[in-house]
C-alpha cells in the first residue's frame, strides 16, 4: 500500500468518546464536540504510530512515526462519517466502531483502518 494511502487510512482514527456498545458504529455527528480540540492517538494497519489533532476551527494536523505530516480540514457529514480534506493526500471518509477502549476505523464502511484512542487537547507523538 502506498505511504499516502497508509497515512490516509491511519487518519481514520476518529474519535469520539461516544455512548456506543462494542461493535456498534459510533454516531460521530452527535459527538462533534468530542473531536474539536482533541487528538486521536493510534496505530495504522501498517504499524505506524500516529497522532491527529482536530482543531476547533475545522483544521486537522497529522504526524506519524515515520516522520510524515499533513494538514487539512475535517468535517462530520450528515450521515455521521468523518471526512478529511487533505492538502496533498487523497480525501477520505471513515466510520468508527468501539472495540473495548479503542476505536476501529473503517474506510467506506468496510475496509479496516487504524485503531486509536482519544486524548484531550493537543498531544505530541511519542518517540
């Protein structure tokens, strides 16, 4: 999988400490305030560690353990998908399911993506 696709997939980490049972799709639209001003901290399918900060103004910043970084915008759609409008990468939308204390992202509702947890505020990537 190309690095950009892997990174985009990693960005499916979307968090929302939503009130969903394990395995249920998280209603992201109802939990927008959980993203704004917080950071998704997780691991991509390729094993890269990453952080994604969701600014309250709709901007998003990504950084991973391979040194890749990206910025863009994030939105929640009416059907509850988290979508990214990246400057240099392919734009994608994701749904998320609660799995224990982590979230599992799904591209287009089918393809497994990254696993992540939500951290309050802006979190830097640990080396």
